[in-house]
């Protein structure tokens, strides 16, 4: 009886958590890592770094850090401790938006 109650409670929490709106945050650490990987010369070098960072789970750890720590700090405190590098705003997102035909707007980041 206890196991079924725990399972039902966990299932209810997962369903309710997936249905509620949330602040997902800017993922600054992950975007900085992507930008760093994009600075490596040559497509083979970028692919090698991508594979190493995927196998070791560097990308996963950065995303987990963003989700659990840095975006939460920004949500509750208003300021993300990880700042974007000057060159890494939304470069890839803007390129995809232009290819698809969506309007692209550029916003300056506020420095605190």
C-alpha cells in the first residue's frame, strides 16, 4: 500500500509540474559553452569538441547547472550570476529565424 501511495504521489507531482507554466531562464552558462565551441576553428574541430562534451556530459552538466542553480537564482533573486559573453547573445537562434523568415529583433543586455 505504501509503494502505491508513493508512486501515485510522484506521478501526480510530475503531471502537475508539467502542466504549470514556468520561467525557464536564459541558460547563460550553456549558451556560453555553445559559443565557446563555435569559436573553435574548422568543422572537424568543432565536431570533436562537441562529441567529447556530449560523451563526458559537459553539455548535460551545464544545462543541469542552469536549470537547478543559475536560472533559479535569477528567478528568485532577479540577477543571473552567469553573464553572457559579449559575442554570444542569440547568434544561432537569429540565423535560424532569418532562414525561416521570422522577424529578428535585437535587444541590448543591461549590465548591472
